[in-house]
């Protein structure tokens, strides 16, 4: 609000782009870097954060992965990385 970005046009733009701010021209780059949808966050960052938490968790954690343009290679890389970093499980994948 303080930047004067929040208005009816912004609401409609967010609906049009399914919640993503990345393609809205009037949003500054520094805000685009902060706000991302689940599909816009690289899965390796999610796996990395989960693997760092894992050593303090006795059992397993619910890890949800969102991969846009998923294919066999991306899935193999992501799940192999999770396994090598000691994650016990993932919960679900949205592609």
C-alpha cells in the first residue's frame, strides 16, 4: 500500500497471473525477488532448507515440492539430492 501498488488493477493482474508477481511490469524487481509462488522457488532450495532442519527432527518432516515443467531428469535430480542429504521422506509433489 505504501508504494501505491495495491489497487483494483493489481488485484486483477494477480488473478490473471495466478498469484505471480513476476510478469506484472509495474512491480519493482526488488519486490519480485521477495515474492514468489511455490512453483517459482527452485526445488533445490526447498530440499536444502529441509536437509538443514532434518538433523533436529527425530522422525520425518512433511516436505512439499512444486516443480514446474517436471520431467524425469528434474525429478531424478531433486529426489536424489533429497536422499543424499539425508531426508527421510517427502510428502507430495505438484507438477
